[in-house]
C-alpha cells in the first residue's frame, strides 16, 4: 500500500476506484466497503484508493464541542489498512479551508478533476462536504453528469447489531472490550512508548511497563484490569493491563500499566502495541500491597482463562 499525505503528490491513474471517509477503527463495516472496492478495481484492471483525513473533521469543524475520542489515530489506521490489500491511501490534511469546501466542488474539482476517479464505493451512511450536505443521491446525480459510476454498500451487522464506530466507542467507554472487538473484527489496541514508572510492581513480583506518548484524542477504555497482548518488535506476549489511577498507592494520575507474563527484558523507550482481549475486573483500592499482590495472582489466572477461550 502506497501512502500519500497530500493531494498534489497523488499520481494520475487509469481506472481508479475510490472510497472516502474517516474509517475510524477500520471495523467490520469498513472492511466490507474496502473488500468491495478492491474487487471493483481489479475487475476494471485499475487500482483502488481509500481517501481519509487528518485530523478528524470534527476536531476542526467543532473544536469546542464534544470531543471525539478516536478508535484509531492516523498511524494506527495506516497499520490496519496496510493489511487490507488496498493499493493506495491518500490522507488529506483537514483544515478550515477544506472544511468549507462543498460536496459538489470536492467531487468535481478534486476527486474527478485532480485524481481522475472513475468509480466510487461509499457506505450506507455516506455524507460529506460543508454541513455534510453531500449524500449518495447527489453522488448519483453528479455521476450521471460527469460519467463516473457509483455504488453504495449497505449497513453491516454483527450478532444482529449494526456495526458503527460510535457503537464501538460506547462499548469501550463501558469497558466492554470483548463486545467492541466483535464489531471491530480485531482487538482494540493502543500504540505507545514504554516510559519509566514508579517500579512498585517489581517489589511485589508483578513488574509492569508503563505506556505513554500515545496519540492525542485517542480513546482509552474504561478504568479496570484487562487481559492484554503486547507486540514488542513483532513478537506477541500475553499479559494483563491496568488502566486507572492506582488508588492503593494513593496516586491520582491516569496510567496504563502492563504486566507481561514470563518477561524480564529492559524495553524502556521502545514503541509497543498493547491490545485488549477481555475485561477482568474494575480497578479498586486494596488494604495494602499484600492484598494487591494476592489479587494480581488471581487476575493472572483469570487472564489466562480469557486467552484460552
């Protein structure tokens, strides 16, 4: 997959099939659209392009409104899209000027005029342009005038539930990572860097790595303890992750700490990926470190049970 971060860098290609959207989470519904896009492009002897935006449009259009916590920041989105088989990824810088662009101008001047898109594949809730004025009906009208073809992929369901980024965010906010993962089609994860912690875990037999420097606006699941996996240089380890304020230690800052099973390497400063498999329990305050240590042993047993499913 070739990645472009500016429209001017994108080459003029023949028989280009495109889809446009935020694709936050690259969930099951998104993957159906992408799979169909690739199929259409190959059938015409052309190539596929997914067009998305950075930052998320809501952070530009309504910066003072309710903040959208994202399932995937840009680098995480690239990581997932690179596995789909799409030919090109175009990330358009989204600013106030671009936000003022009407749907018609975006289609006519940019997608058709500059990029030369021949075919569009959009989702069931597609809406774009200033004030989200553009929809599939208008896309059809423009296609008939300008000569490009178009089609709409209908809503997707998993376990009788409509798959949407909003629904997934709500599950994660409740700590229900297993339900969120079902709709995502992959385990929710966080890119981050291992930073120095207080090393209390070393004194009770459960050393942890502290995850820091994760991207702004990144959604963090509800506080609690989770069965998790950690990708370190492409090697996957099992462990358990606590998201919380460590009340037993009378701390107050939110931390993401992972105990990696059967692991004793020094990885400070290394970039890792922490994925969330299932929830073990809520975070709570213990009477002391002995009680905490006993609970962590039970948490490890529970984590291994979750992994064995």
